[in-house]
C-alpha cells in the first residue's frame, strides 16, 4: 500500500535436529555455502516466544539468497513422517536450477533425502512449461528444484543462467506455503506490502506426479513485494490437507520467514520493536527493521 514500509525477505529459517548434518546436506545437494555460524540472537527468539531456549544457527547462501539452519537445545518434536504436499504445515524452498538434469544428478549422489515427486516433471504449457522436482531434506523439510524455460520466471534467473559457469543451482526463487483458502492469506500478506505477481490453476498428471498426490488440483498465487529477494507462493489445494497441529519453535516442522520492512527515517516515528506474526494457516514470520538502507534494528508490523 502507498506509504507503507516495503518488505524484503532476508532469509528463511528451518529448524533442524543435527546442525552439522543439515549444513553438509545443503552444501552437497544444492551448493549452499556457509557465511556465518553461532548462537541465535536472543532479540530474534524473544518475539517468537522462545527466549528461554538456547539455539545455534548456521547461515548459508545460494546466489544472493540466504537460509538459516537452527538447532535448539532441547530439541522439539520430529517432522511428521506421514506428511503430504497439501498439509497446511507444508512450506518449501524453490531453488532455481541452471540445468535440471545436472541438479537431479547431483542430488542423487547425496544420501539421506526422500523424494516427493516421481522424478523431474515438466508442467503443461498453460502452467509455464517449467520443470520441477520436489524432495525432503534429512529432517523432512520440503525443497524444490525449479527450471524456467525462456519467457518464464524472472529475468534475473535467465541472466544468472547465462553467467552461471559451473554453478548448477542459482538461488532461491520463493518459499511456497500450503493454505486452506487463498483470500484470507492474500489479505494478510497484502497488509505486509506483498502483491500478486502471478496466478495459475494447476492440475493434471504431471502436477500429481510432482506433488506426490493422487489428483493434485491447486490455485497457485505468486506474491512479491519488490524486485529484490525471494517471493512467496500460496498453494491452495483442493481438497486442502490437514491443519497444522500446535507447534513449539523448537519442533522440526517449524520454518519462519524473516522480513525487513524498510521505512524512511523520521523524527516523529516511535522506536520500532521486533514483531513475530502468524499467517491465517500458522506459518510464522519475523519482522525486522531496515532504515533507509541500514540493517539490524527490529521493526513494527501491521497487526492481524
């Protein structure tokens, strides 16, 4: 909305059981490189309701995008074993491949992951003719390899592919969230400054093989807030899957998206405080501030 702070996704955080194993997996399977490690800032844990827990993180980068892998002491509950793409705790990371066959071959050489898809799938032309493959990391978190044909996806990925050299995976395009219905989630994310950048209705045999569902039918709403950083996707399956059970922050089914809200410096703006939000289906967000290009201070966010 006009005059509202502009959000940027800084990183996506995943809770893992074994920090070294997760770090090794993301490096070997997708080429992430570690840029920082150490205790999680208590200023981030406090608004998320976990100030009493001790957490250690590894921050990793692929291209220009970042993830944080976090391990808590004590650990929480494991990721639900019988999980499906339409369950409302589903949240994946879409990693853009310069070459899908090479990305899949690289993954096949790495142990401890589980497939969701029946091999790489090519979606119908009406859904962009993209190639995709979904799988789970050693803790059960879903990921996706995604390849865009000419004319599809953001231009930044085609430029990155031209300049990729030996790189197989280029960066994070988006994080996709399963939602029960689209409208309340659109209202929630629009208040944070996101807008719909694309919308498709996906179904058919290739989509079912991609999602590991018998008859996958869903409305996909792509959300962006600006040119930089990953976007979000809302995945409204029909029928919708199971609601997320209540979770603690140290449970392995927890991810959260860290947003920076960029607001102009002004003398009459009150001090900004950290804010953690939950969207209508229980997906978590942590809101931090970024003043006129600066970083690091927590920020206020719209109430829900």
